[in-house]
């Protein structure tokens, strides 16, 4: 199911998923091809490719996987590696003709990995990670909206100055999101507020913004809230908040039932309240959503047992 205004970058060609890691470890190219086909069939118009540490050690393997994937699907590939040797091997191997003329995405550049930009070719789009900046030559985490906005402006201005013909449309800003289950530092609020702030900057009109959406639901319990798995419900709440403010891309699971939530959906109410809270209070509000789900499940079970009758009980 597609979320209006959002382009899904299929995330599964990545060793962060156990089944994908097994295929990458075994160098199972037919299995990886089938995984690529499956994601495109489920609606992914772009595929992310990350071969992990093995790819960094053997960039030739990344090229093998890239060529195998491009042999069976016709969508652009997002080449996801911070390693210069991977990008230097994979970008020239990418064939835009096999993506119907569409360029790849170079993912991911930071101010401290700027040398990667020189490897750009074929009008590639570039995903810039702005969760950190360079300060005195060292990576420094951005902890505020102004720091993220300033870093974004700086990297885009520098990239356009160094890359002839590069425009805002070539630029994708990667905004970091944290697992809600462990977010004691307000990183989710920082992401939501940063997306809104970037959207409001006139000089940044035309840029794209992306998140790693699946991070939000990591470590959440296998419960449902108002008919949706709780992780999916909170991912949808995030999208409902952020897509109207310019979030238009996401590494995510193709085919997952992302949907716009109404303001009275329990997950939407909880998510907006979590954004106003800090530290343990935010986690307690999240647990309250779990507890509400558990209570609802218990009430449903009790009602069902009364309707059916149970051994040793009297149905009135």
C-alpha cells in the first residue's frame, strides 16, 4: 500500500535483516535477485543496496550483487555504503539504462566523508546524512534543529558549488530517527521538528528528505492498536506528522500497509503526546499505549468467553 506523497526505497537488500544476511553471507545471487523482484512487485520504485562489512572488504562482491539485481529489475539503485572503495567500484558498474535511464543514488555522504562526492557520476542523486557535522575536522553530533538546518545548508551549497549542474532536486537529506522504545533523548522530536524546519527554508525548496522508517518500531511489543501492529501504527503516526512537511522518501519495507492516521487514532494521540515529553516521561507514555492495548485485549477475551460460555461458569 502506498502512502500519498511518499516514495519507498526498498530496504531489504541489507544484512541488517537476518534472512538477507544469510543470502549475502552465502553469496546467494539468485536469492538476492528474488528478493529484489519481490520488493519491486510490492511497489518499491527504488531499491537500497547495502552489502555490509563483507562489501567493504570485497567491493567486487557489491558489483556482482548490483549487476545481478539490475539483471532482473528496472528501478534505480541506492548504493548504500560509507566506504569510498565500495562507491568507487559500484557507481561505475551501475547501468542507468537498466533503470530506464534513471540515475542511482549515492548514499551516504557527511561532511566528514566528503571525498565520496567526487565519485558521483551519471547525474546521481546524493543522500546527505545531517545527523553530524564536521567541527575542527572531527565528527560532531547535531543535537538541535538549528545545527541540522545549518549543516544541511552548508552541504548543499558546497555540493552545488563543486558539482556542475547539481540542483536541489539531486539532494536527499537523511534525517536520523531513533527507536521510540529507547528514545530518552528526544531524537524523535528532533527529527519531526527538523523536517518541518527544513521544509520552511526558501533556499532549500526542491530538496528531498528521507528517514529510516523501520528504526521507529524496533523493540516494540507484538501487539495491536486499533487494528494495526503497534510498530506499524507508530510508523504511520510519524509519516502522518512529517509527510505534509516535505518528507517524501523513506527506506522502508515495500508492501507494508503504511496509511494516514486520523487525529483520533490512539497511536496518533500517543505519538503527539510523546513529542511533548522528555526522558522517562516519553517512555512511560509509550508504555501506556501498550497497557491500553493489553487492557483492550483482556476485555475482548473476557467478553468472548462470556459469549461462548466456559467450563465451570454460568452464563446469565
